[in-house]
C-alpha cells in the first residue's frame, strides 16, 4: 500500500507541475498575441504610409528606404513580416505599373532575400511561404529551386510548387507534369485549373498531349483542361479514348468532356 | 486471523486493480492528446496555404444535400433554414424533414419560404415512415430548399427520408438548430477532392458550444463563453473530446463516431450499408461503424476524414435535468451500438477498429462510469467496515482531480495555439475556472447520468426523451 501511495504522490506532483507548465505556456502565448497585435497596430499605419508614397505619390523607392520612418523600424522582425505580407497582398490585388513598383521595392528593400531564405529552409511550411511570396511577386529567378519541390514528399509543398510554376510560366509550366508519375488528385487539379484560368492566357496551346499519358490522373486532368478551355480541336482524341483500353474513370470523364464542349462541334463530329 | 489476511489481500488486489485501470485510462488520454496535438499542428500549417474559395467556382466540387431533420423547431426554424441557405457553396440543396412536429414548424416554413406542395419523384431506397407531402418554394431565391413533411418516426427515420429524397451524391446530416460557419461546406468537401484516389466515405466536423454567443439571422456574429456554468463546463468538455480525442482517432484511422449534429457521408455507401438504424438512439455512431464495416467486409479501400475547424455551433444543455437526459441517451446509444457490432470486438479482420477502437470504447467510454461508481460503492463499504486506507483514498482522489485539471488546461492550451476562439482574457479566465470546478461540479453528475442510461436500457426505455431548448438569443421556451 505504501508503495502505491508513493507512486500516486509522484503522479500528483507530475500532474500539478504539468498544469503549471501548461498554464505558463498559455499565459506566454496570450501575452505574445497581445504584444504582436500591438506591434501590428503600430506598423500597419507606417507600412500604409510608405507604400502609399511609392504607389501613388511616385516617391522613388530608394528615397523611401532611406527615409527616417523606414529606418526607424525596418530592423524589427515583426515589421519585416508585416511589410512582406502587405506587399504580397497588394501585388495580388494590383497590376501594371503598381506591381512593378512593388516588385522594385521588394528587391531594393531586401525582402526578396527573406523569401529566398525561406525557400531554402528545411521546414516545408517555410518553403511554402517562400514559394508563395516569390511566385506572387513574379520572381522567376527562383523557378529551378521551386521545381525541385514538386518532387517533395509533402503534399502541400508539392502543390504550392506546382501552382507557383504555373503562376510564373503559365501553360508552359505544365510541362513539368509530363515526367510526373504520381497521382494528381482532384484537389491539385482544381488548384492548377484555377491558376491557369487566372493567368490571363492569350493563346492556349492544345492540351491533347495529356491524353497520351500513362498516368491516368493526367489524362483526366487533360480532359478537364480541354473542357475548361473549349478546345474543340481535341475532339478526335477524346472520341478515341472512348474506344481505347482506358479505364472506366477516364471514359466517364471523356464523356463528360464531350458533353461540356460546344454542342455543334460534337454534332459535326458525330455526323462525320 | 485467516479472514483478516484474506480481507487484507483482497483490499490490496482491489487497490492495485483500480490503480492500474486509472493509470491505463490516464495514459490513453495522454497518448491520444499527444497524437492529436501533433496532427492538429500539422493540419493548421497545411490549412494556412489553402484557398477554399476555389471550390466555389468549380464544377468538380462534390454535389451535396444538406439534410436537417426538424421536430418541434417552430421557434427557430425560420432563421436556421435561412442560415443553411446562405452558406458559401454552389452545388447544394437543403432538405428540411419535418418529422411530424406537433407545433407550428410546418406553418412557419410554408409562410416564411412561400412553399407549395409539389410532385417530387424519389425512390424509397431505405424503408421509412410515410411521407405526407414535399414542398418547394415559389420564390426562386430559395430554389435550393426542399421541405419534406412526414409522419413522426424519430431522427434516424427523418434522416433516412432525407437520404431517399436527396438528389446529390453526398449528404450532410445536421441538426436543424445548429449554426454553421459560412465556409463549412467548402471545408468539409475538401477531403473528398483531396483523396480522389481512395474512397472517402465520411467526414466529421467539430461541434462547438454556442450558448451566449451572438447569433443574428442564423449567423454567428460574436463568440462568447456561456454565462451559464453548466454550458461553460461543456465548452471545455467539447474541446477536450473534439480537439484532443477525435483528432487522434482520425489519425489512427479508428474514428468510430461522427457527430449527428454535423457530418458528411457518401450517399451511395450510406444506402448500401442500410441507412440510419431507427432502433438505436446512437444512430450517428452506429451508421459510421456500419459504413466502415461494409467497406471492410467488401474489401473496398476507403477512408474517413475529420476536420478540426470550428464549423458547427450548437446549444448545450443549461440545466442538469436536460443534460441528464442527453447523457443518458448517449449511454444507451453507445450500449446499443457496441452490442450491434459486438462481432468487431478484438476481431483482427476489422484492423484498428476491431483491435483498438471498439475495445477502447467499451472499456474506457462505456465501462468507465460503471467502474467509477463500483469503486465509490466499495470504498463506502470499506469505510463502514473500517478497513479503508484513508491516506490512499485521499491521495487517489487528489490524483484524479489533479489529472483532470491538468488535462483540461492542456485542452485550453491546444485551443489557444490552434483556433484561439476565446481571445478575451475574461473569457479565458472563465474557462479556466470551469476546468477547475468541472471534476466536482460536472463529472460526478455525468457518471450518474451514464448509470441512469444503463438502467433505462435494462428496463427497456426507448426514445430521446423530452428536450427543452432555450433558443439562441431568445428567452426560455419549451419544445417537446
């Protein structure tokens, strides 16, 4: 009985100490959040002022960087983090000259180095952040490193890299998929199609080459792209799939693609 | 002399067995918590890169039927249906099944949504109570809404009617009184897209306590900690169960339950498995197990997903009387489900479900209150006989109490690091206080309710019992 009592006492002490530890961590986390919120509240007006002067007052970037306001805060980690997030967000919302100015600031301020540093990190989520920042800011210099991530084991990193390649190279970026032997699930396909749709493509080459792939998911992806971009020139290849050894899944998708393509072209094909 | 030695030995053995059981149950909680925290942390990191909005514009998104059974929900039904119709999703319909309500549920729906009886063809794939009529709205703004009026048959029967009427490939079963996050369907649909190479048969979501939250027009505007202590304790309890329990079971591929208040299922598999079982009050857990059994017994590759995001908010009981009925029903549901699927117990054919999940539910979920009560009873007898080791007993109680508090604080820490839904310091202090009083104020009652559930099952009591809802942001009201 005494032995058990000692064990229980040890467990009680352990539970109490753990409670104290968790409580301390909780308080630290809560205080950190409050502190960070305060910092952001302090930095946001400064960032707005700096970026406003670059974007709308045509202030040269180097002057803004040399300004006392920028110099007083730029060394702070939280400031850089908030500034980087703001620039990336603005770049997503604006276009043309505004984006060129933002890209110029991204280079000159050295924020680009932070993104490259993240890309080379060993933590997959930091790599994801780096890839997103570089691709949003249209930095093509990182493309070879980004392409390497396509073969990473982590699904999120893989997807982020695929999206970035399309964002930076447009339809040409899809060529990386030719060597792809893994399954491209519906979620990846949906993201890639979304990215292509938002790439302001002018002339889209035929996606029918995907239909010859041995990777079933790539064939389905090709069919979906054909349907999305109304590529009626691929009708013959789609019909061929119906009579090939393709799986039921592929044949069903081929049928759906035919249904989605403009009806007149299908009618003409059937007639011939 | 011999009797004394025997008694002493028996007491020692009893103490050792109870000690071993408590250590085992505490360790299992800790192991599940560690797995949950690791999984949750990874999920949150992945989730921060996801743009759910792209699902909105895609025709690849799964087509969904939201099924909401309603029984005497007249007071809240209008705004609850409005909330369901305003979700961010393209391909979905809302099927409200009025399960023979005795109040004005049907009248409210007809008036609020300009409903008209229509001829609606559907096949009765699952046998149910007779449908009286099916209504659609004359207002194009409510084209997604289908209202089914049927004879009373219970929640499971109403859900089965919803499955029969559904025209989409996936069903989402929710309680009509739940408030869903605007992006709930987008988030719930993602696993079905993500794992297109295997068959996702179900996805479960987290249920959060909505008492004292500000809800307007069926939308959650502000999250508050409940003012009522009983509901507040349930906030901690729900967080513990959903964040530190089910997350781990999902990771281990051993999830047995998807809450009846919010879950998404592959309709075809749900029908093939036989739909909801109307004979049990634990129809949510029972369906998940039956669907999983169906897949395993037919050698079909499948998975069950779990989403930890706070997507569904519900009203928790605020009085011991209603809480007692709810928990007694949960116990009966567990008993019935475990009995129906007793074949799975320690059966390697069902892999982790048979070897771990079902035995765990039996030993640590179902038996725990019975063992606790038996322990208290024996302790009482020992005290009367004068053979109780008081120091051991007190140390034991202190350990149970300190472990309970430690685990609840770990739960609050997980919430702080993950979804941070209670940012106000005052709210956090209230939850901490709830965690401290829970083992005394709440836990003993839960043990009592579970025992009552056992008794009711033994004497053959069936059904859900009367439920009283306060209603969101409304005064007290009564519905049966």
